[in-house]
DNA sequence: ATGGTTGCAGCGCAA
C-alpha cells in the first residue's frame, strides 16, 4: 500500500483515439487509480491488454459510439458494480469498485443540453438518483471517492464567461442546486476545497472557435470525497497541458492525492 | 460568424 494514493479522472472522448495519450499519462503521472469517461466502446472492446501491460487492472462499462466509463487501478479491485444504483439507465455512465478501503466510482453525468429538451429532464433525474446513492453510501459510513465528468460548473468562478454560459445545462440553477445538495450531505469537492479562489482553473475547453487558445474553459470534472477521505486530502491539480497535445481530448485530467489511506 | 470542431457512425447526432 503506497503512503499516498493518487486518483485522477479524465474524460478522454474515445479511448480508441486517446489510447496513446492515456498510456503516456499512466507512465508520466503514475496515478494509482485513473477514472475514464466517454470511452465510447462496448466493454469487450476496451483496450485492456495495453493498460494491463503497464501494471493496471481495468474494469469498464460501455456501449457503441457513446458514453462509457472505466476504472484503471494499480491496486486490486473488487465488487465491481455497473450502472448507477437505483436508476434504470439505458446509457453506460457509471461504474463503481472497491479499492483498498475505498468505494471508487467513475461517472459520466448527462450533459443535458438543450435545456428545453428531455435531455435536461434526464440529467436532473440522474442527479437525483446520484444524490440518493451518495446518501446511502454515507449512511453506511462507506469511505468513497466519486470522480468523473459531472457536467456541472458549480459556481460562476468555474466558467470563463458566466453570461455566455447562463443558458447552458452545465450552469443552470437546477443542476447547480442538485450538485449542492450532494455537497450539503457532507461531501467534499476536492479542487475548490484546496483552491478556494483560484480562477482560470478549467477542466474542459470546447474544440470549437479556438476555446483553448482563448482560455475559454469551464470546470466540470470533479472528485467528490466522503468526510474521512477529505481529512486525508493533501494535494489537487488539473493537468491542463494535456489540452495542448496533438489530437487532445476536450477535457484534461483532474487529480488528488490522499495520505494514509 | 445563427458559426465553430471532434468522434462516431455511416451521409445526422452528441458533445
């Protein structure tokens, strides 16, 4: 067991296209656990051999073309559960496993745009089910790290231009309120807790209109920690350099380090 | 700029 456990989350926007970057990241950043989203492949097409060759185990949920999530871990994984508990979901958006003493999830929360469509309703339904599941984990005194693409920018500080994004599903008050409901249960969002006033700290830059070059990003990828895990939080970062590589994902990795886990 | 880009699938849709 390492003295410090490093857990990263990264929406890769296709594991097939991004496999080279993911393998490079495992070698250079050496997270103990890497949570992936938008893998866009069925479970049986997940490239586990290349990942296992670097000393990681892999558990995945997926579907053809869209969605998909995975957990990569240097440490043994047990009790893998696919799908958000208590929510009938045709889409592959949630996977959870036990690593050491932690319940760890990789989740891809629905985007919800446009907000006048049933996609937004689906997003809010998904968030209510997620909140209920977090409540259950807390009731069990289960230590956890729930990481992924939440598709919620919690506050205006997390958005390059709040006015431009006001009608976007990631900024809507209904989505922000449900995100806060999770926080108010007693959950800690790692990045903002250690960097309360840091601006220009984004995890996503649109491919369109030169968003990366103009610094027009949003912070929607998060690591949520249960109370005893939050007590062990020592460092958090966003690996923005990944966005400047050739053929990048539109998201970059967000990571945290936990001591004494 | 009622645009712009990427990935997938397959000649539109999701992000």
